[in-house]
C-alpha cells in the first residue's frame, strides 16, 4: 500500500515516497528484533551525522547488482544545503521538502535497486539520570531514519542521495501496521514495538571483582617468557630437591649427593665418608732425596755413605 499523498506525476516529485507490504505469512526471525521508527523530526540534526544505507542495488551506475546485502556509511546534509545543490538541476529540478532528507559521501551512495531500503541512524541515549557519569549505561538504539528514494546518478560529487524522511509519516505507518499485525504494536503505550540494546560506553569506576582467567595453551610458546631468567626477590625457605645441572663445575667435587639437606646445620660432625689415607711405608725408603733438611735427627745411622760430600758440617754429632 502506497502513502495516500504520494503522486509520481505531481510536483514536487517523489514527495511521500513510502509504501508498506503485508506478508502472507509470518517471517521467521530468530533475533526477535524490530527496528525502531524515528519519531523525532530533528534527527539526524547535525551536518555530517553518520547514517547507514543498506541494500542489494547496483555497485555503480552501469555496474551489476549485488548478490549480497551491502551497507554504506554516508553523512547527513541539511535540507537547505541539499536544496541549493539540486536547484537548477536539468534532470531533477525538484525541491527538497520536509518529507525528505539528504546524505552523501565521496564515492559512496545508494544506487538503482536500493530504492525502498533502509537508512538507519544510531542514537546513544542516557538510560538513567545518573548514566552521564563515569560508569553509567547508555542505550544504543538503531533507528529507521529514512528510506532510499531518489538522486542524480550514483555517488555523484555534486548531488547527494535523497531519502524519504520516516519521522514525517510515523502516524500513517502505525495505523497500517497495527491494523495488519496487532501483536506488533504496544497496546498499552501505543506505537510499534521497538528493539533497544543496553550497552556500556564508558569505563566503570571500580574494577571487576571477578578474577581474570586465561586458558592454558597445549603448545609451547614460540619465544621464552621474559620473566624466565629473573631471580626471585627473596630466597626460598627450603632448597630445591630437583637435580638441576649447573652451568659451571664446582671447584671441589662432592663425595656423594645428600638425599635431603637440612635447613639448619647439624651440631655434630658429619658422617661423611672421606677417602682412605694410605699407610706409611716404613720398610722401603724413598729413593727421592729430600728437598728440606730434617728437623729431627735420625735414630738409626745410615748404612750407605753419602755420594756427595755435605756443604755444611753437621750440627749434631752422630
């Protein structure tokens, strides 16, 4: 059903360019989301406010139609400025009315085949009086601001895309939709049910009490941890029992490894086994002459005369 005030042959052309379709059955929608209508005629309200157009239209004036749903971000242009740009246009010498809105961006636009598609505006509103403070929640609402309507070529540098302004016809939309589908309307407050999503857009003042957990990896990391070679700040109370290979050998080898070392030293002598000392050789004299003179005279006179005369006379008689 077309809007009753739409007349293609009238002037201004494309005014009230709206139509509603009634489906013969319910459309399955697992997300249960219904886009909210724009009831505020001042939205978008600032130049360069971002809006998004969606559709399966052509990718260029002489290009093919898209085989997948596409979207394009464009910036809102005020009606007065848009009207000046279109004044004197040889093809679309059409005024921009209050039932229209304009948007454009360099090399971006809706195109043939996108007509009737949505132009959405994302509104961020405070969900409570205190939500403007740090840590408050804000309501992110996706709003149907316009419907793709007309324009001079696609992505023209001189002429913006023109959309039908939804806020101008919300009463008519509600009347038709609520008559066709009463369950889609709010019987208490009136209007079509909207979909709103709460989201936190500002950081909270206090950190979360829940610990941050990370899953353990089953594979070793490509590079060692930066803390692998860092010693601990304080020594451990008990020695490590694992046999760890030292980088350099000790100067004195140990006789045997201790099983479990004690924290405090023992009071008694260690039962460590020392290597046996070989017994002295009394029967066989050494064949190597001494390098230091004896301090005690021999008890048995020598049996073999010396081969070299002494250089110093003896101090003790034989």
